[in-house]
C-alpha cells in the first residue's frame, strides 16, 4: 500500500518542476508569438514529474521502472511528433482563436489561461505515476494487464499519427477524408490510443497502491472527458462538415472514438 504523506512529499516537487517547465515554455511562446508550443512540451511536463517521483520516492522497483519507461516513451514520441508536425506552421488555429478572444494583453493572460492551466492538468494526469511509484508491493497480474493496455495505447496512437501524417503529405489527398488504416474503424484512433495509455497506467497504480491509489482515477477520467468533450473530438468536429462535406458520410459510417466495424450507408 502507498503512504499518503510519502506521496505528498514527492507530489510537490513534481508540481514545481511542471510549473518551471510551463514557465519556460511561456517565455518561449512570447518570443515566438506561438502559445501552441505548449502542445510540444505537454508530454515532457508529465514525464518530468514522473522522473521526480522516481527520484524522491524510496519504493523503487519493477513497478516504478515500468511506469517510468512507459511514460518517457509516450512523452518523447508525442513531443517529437508534434514538434515535427507543427514545424514551420506557426500558431495552431485553435490557439489563434483563443488569442483573438482574449485581447488586449494576451501575452500575460496566456500565462494563466494556457500555461498554468496546462501545468495543473499535467500534474493531475501524472497522479497514477505518483501512486504506483509510491508502492513497494510486488507486481501482480493486474500490473501485467495495465502495462499491456498502456503499451497497446502507445503503439495504436503512434500508428494512427503515422498513417495520418502520410495521408496529409500526399498532395493527391488534399481536401479528402482520411478513412484508411485504423482511421477506417475510428474517426479519432489517436485519441482512443491516448486514453488507453492513461487507463492502463491507472491499472498499474491500482495494482500497487490498492484503494490508496484508486483516487488517481481522476487522471484517466480527465483525459477521457478532455479528448471526447473539450479539446478533442467535439472541438475538431465542430465545423469540419462545413469545411469538408464528405466528412458527413464518414461520420455516418465510422465510430467517433472506440474502434468498431464500419457501418453500411443507411444503417443505424
């Protein structure tokens, strides 16, 4: 079982590092006039906190090693991919809209609206890592299930991102709808993979900390809500039919999130 006082002893320096990284990213955004830089460093916030937890908590063992390996692999791949994808494209459209809505003095407002908020979200999302690393209990079958789910999520998200990147790089596909590969079974397979990662890591935390770590379910729940209802599916599909009319048919035959067999035209 994990000790609550011990977890707080590691949680606060983890938060401090996240705040430092968020502050540095904010300063870089002022120079570049691009607050979407936070998307590139988001994964690093969480991986940085996980490294702090591993260094501060005394219960280092196989579970801590697995959690650290998984989150660092996830963070590095995601940060490198987003950096490569966004390189030379300037500020993301979503952030340009936020900038326009919050003038004047957006440079200062963004410190709270974007970077402080992202720091708090990253800290919350990191809680299964904290709970799992605070436990010295031996690995169990539930750990194996959680690790398998997280590995699947990392791989599935990476495949989805790679397939979409190849699609967008093909000039012949401009203006078309990506409905091949894993995108044939889900309109947002990358988000589904991301959600699997955090549910898997929470299962590992639950295996080690038991009910003392059950509270960290806030992490996968938060990620699921964000990706489905806030910054993910709902936001991206808000006006996509107007921009790409063919997307309406894609919606009719393809699940939004959880992969499933494509539906035939006219079927419920």
